């Protein structure tokens, strides 16, 4: 994909300003910055066939997602529904074995109601691996031709949702990449975008700072309770978010890591607290709670950075700003990942995997404000179609597991809401 970052276009004698972004319109009023065919397996037993379908379209926007579990889980069902009706998704192929518990017909109906082409293949009914695979390839080929005919349309900043996550953090993360993303968030929010930060288990000790930034006292109290829940969850499991790799990278304490992670949120007021699958109803800054509700029964809240990225995408994120100090090379299915490298030495080693060298701040070659502005400019480029480093390399990581959440309360969203583009969230408590 080529970048369309040009500030104005000349038509005859008139000069017209270019739109902030360019997207693909969806029936629910949102716009996507990508036009992906999602191939979704609905149980691990259908994973192979779905994967083989995507391999037939290497280099094309055909992305593999799915849920491996055989037993039902309301959280996974909600996340899959949000992913497959995400504005970056233009068409959906569902691949089922046939005897799993996933509500494939309900999922198919929701995707169809969103105006997207959708087709379901059931391996046990289609005659096995080879026949299902061939039919899947034929359908995806048709879907790509349909999507290829769709033009981009102008897209405003206030139609954009941007997320952030950190991974492979080191002693440089909290003083370069993370605060630079915070500066970028402040700019994007001022332009009307919705921005989401998360990792409540890595924000322990910062809850009262966030409470003071909350749009309402009630929201501030919800944030304090949210972080306390994360602390209890980690304590019960007998671990924290501080990993050996963090220490090897120069971080000294959990508090130091928390403050560094917190820096990604910038200085804007916190507008709301959401859970996976909840769509921000307005622009502003939102905290995503990723730690399950109820008793501890699901193990690690997020077993990898990509599990967090998936939850951010389920909240409507068009792209994710991923900060890393030691160096992470992952990308994501559905939504692009922009890598912001905190450590200049890491950037020198892994330049092909990185998009922004925030380590220049340490070397005195740039300021936080300059790198923040660079990130915003890159967001605009990516919003016009430019590939990120992970996209160009073919990274499309995806993971979805079991969790359970209670619905958010009335204090968690802005008091004065715009009409949300998606229905307000329903309960995501797991089915026993």
C-alpha cells in the first residue's frame, strides 16, 4: 500500500485540502483504515483448514483469527462479534468443525446484519479438509474482488480509535517511547480521536494519579477499584507484571515499571473505563480493564502482548502504538501495529521491525514533543494506507482465550454521550 500523506490536491484551478484520513465506509457509520477479509476458525479443530485458506493468499489482506475453545464462553463470543464487525474488516469467512459449542449461526447473523459479506463452512458437512479448503479459497477470491472495488472516502480524526500497549520494556521505555506516545495521545485526543490505554496489572501504584484525572469522581472511584482488582488477581496467582526480562533491561522495581507504563496515557482527562468489546462512545481517553472479574480461575490475565492487542481491537482500535525497549517484533491481524522503539541500541539492531526511533531522545537527537509529533504524522500516513513495518513483514499474530467480565457500570462512560456506533455492552460473564 502506498502512503497518501499530502496536505492538498490540485483539481484544475482549485486547490482542495486533503482529508485527515481516508477510510472504507461501513453500514454502522464507522470507517475502517483497512479492508480485510477475516478467516475465522470457531474451534481449534478447524484451525488448520482456516490457516490453509489464508496461506493461499499470502501478501493479500486475508487475515486469520479464531477461538480455540470447544466450550462456550460469553467473553470470547463477544470479542469475536466485535472483531468480525470491526471497521477494518470488509468480509468474513467462518470455518467450523461442526460439533463445537460456538454459536456460529448467531455470529454469522450479526456479521450479515452489519452489511458485510459472510460465508460459513462446516468441515463435517462439506466433506472434510480438502473440499472445505477448496471452497474456502474460492469464496475468499470472490470476496477480495468485491472489496477491491470499494473506494476510500474522507475520514475525520474524531472517527479514529487509537490504542497503545507496551512489551519487552526496559529502563529506557519510561523515559522515551512511553511518554512520546503520551504526547501523541494528547494531540490525537485534542483532534477528537478516542485513545485507549490498558494493562491495569502494570498500573498498580498509579491508581490515585488516574483518579485525579478522571472526568468525574465516580469514574475515579471505579478506576481505583479496577486497579485494586488487578493487584489482588496477580497476588493470588503469586506473580506480578515485573518479568526477568524487564530487570535484565535495567528496570529496578515494579513501581518504576508502572510509572513508565502510565506515561503512555499522556496528560488528558480520563473520559471512561471500558472492558474488552466495549466501544468508546465519544472521543477522549479511555482505560481498558483487561483483568477478569470474579474469582481467579483463568490463569494469567494476558498470556502475551497480542492477547491485549486483540482486546484493544475488540474495542474498535483502528491501530495500536506498541512501545518496546528490548525489542518485540510482533504485529497483529485486523489492525496495524506501529512500533515505537525506546532504546536506540535496540533500534540499531532491529530497525527493519521498528517504525519510530524514540531512542533518539536519549542521544539528544530529538525531543519528546518532536517524537510525539512524528508518531501522530505516522498515524495519519497509516490512516491513508501506508504499511507499518510489521505489516510489510507479514506479521499477523492473534490469540484469544477464556475470560469472564461483568458489564461496566453507569459511572464508567462519559456523562454526555454521543450516540454510540455499536450497541452498549452486554454482560460478558462466562457460561459455567
